[in-house]
């Protein structure tokens, strides 16, 4: 699979990264419902076999469980063949699974210790503040991360969901290696201010939810949404409910027809569309069982033809109006 350099770092990520949000399982506010760990491990190992060289996880995914599953899946993989592992910090949780932001110095120190233990590593390849929440604490959390980069327990430091103003504030303390924004055909806010900022400052971009939590795969129907377990947060996502769901479904049907002309799936087209921008180092694709990532990973080596891009753009413009 193709690789791209992550900003100004020495890391070269495959254009598709493995996302482990869903494999955290249920029992927390942003979960995807029950998940079989054996299925998760099989999916991770399949991703590695398919050539994907980095995994994205977070302490909050399954309240620590996703990190533990990633470690179990990689335990028998030779060091020389192990993928890079990126994880995140700055969220805290209660016993009922509710979440709150906490990028305070003390919290980040504890999270680094806990993530190193759960991941069973001595160094975290890419460590990211998950959300800039609360805003006034991001500097103190970033200073702790910078200290650990100097100490060698973290290789590179990045952030997720930050604005240009917030990036400016922390960049003055320590270089920002990467930004992880939401970016898909259905969420294009990144293109206006963050894209040129990352380009100018050599900040790598790893896009999350490029298939918009499955909506852009063409596999999500009203019946399937109705059968999501109560613990699946997508039941409460406006895009999975009317009136937005029908408008998105109609768009995805047209997207699938364009993809089929190139013997591709809607999911592959959605991923490759995100990767059309050279500033995007990688797009994160989640998988919950073996068989899923093998298909989507093929998007990492595909360049969407200009003709297809030109046909998709007016569809996206109309969809934006429909969703407004």
C-alpha cells in the first residue's frame, strides 16, 4: 500500500490506517454496541497482513478496552513487523460510561502511564490530545506531552479536533506533528481554514470517519439503524435519523453507481476521495471483523479519476443544500 510522510516527522503512514473506535465495545457514551474481542483481534491482524502499518486507538474507546485489545492482537507480531500505534488522551469518564474533557497536566501524566501499560509498549508512536476540552487547559496538557517526547516515552505529539487558533497556541510550546480532524464527503469543514494551515506548517493530517461511521459504505439502511443496539451512539446521530438520513441515502446510491463504473465500492470511493488531497497523510478505516478491512484497504492505492471527481462535486453541493 502507498505511504505518505506524516508532516515533518520521520513516520511514513500507509494511506489507510486501522481505526479501533468500534472495537472498544459497548458500555460507554460513544460506543458502537457489543463487540466480540476475537473478531476485533482477527480484524487487526488482517489489517497488518494487508499492509496497513498504523493503528489508531484512544484511551477512552471502551474506557481502556480498545488499547488492551490492540495490545493482544499485536503480542505475537515480530517487532520488525509491528505497525505504528497512535493513541489519544484528555478525556475522563465515570462509572456509568459518561465522558468529560480533562487535558489537565495531572490527568495527562496518568493517561500516559496507563496507555503505555495497556498497549504494552515503552514508547507511543503518536500521542494526541483527543479534544480541546476545556479549552483553557490545552497548554498545560501539551507541556506534559512535550516533556514525554523529550524523555522518549512519546515519539511524536499530535491533536484531534483542534481549531487553527488552538493549534497556534500549542505550536508555540512544542511542534504539532499531526492533526486528526473529522473529514468526509459529508463533513468538509476541514477544507476552509485547517487545510491551508496544516499545509503551511507541515502538519500531517489523518482524517477520521472518512466513511462517516458507515453511512458512505452503502450498507446502512433504515432497518439496520432501527436494529442498532441501544448502546450504539449512532442511533442518536442526526445523520442516521430523518430528515438527513434519506437525503444521504439518495446521495450514496448515486455515489455507488459512479464507483461501480470503476469496479469499486462506494466505501472505496469515499476513502479515495478523502485521499485526493496530498495534505491528507492517511484516512482511518474502522473494522469490527475479518473481511471488512481487506475491501476498504484497496482504496489506499486508488487515485480517483478527474472525471469522477467532477461528477461527484455537484452531487455534494446539492447534498449540502439538502442537509442545511
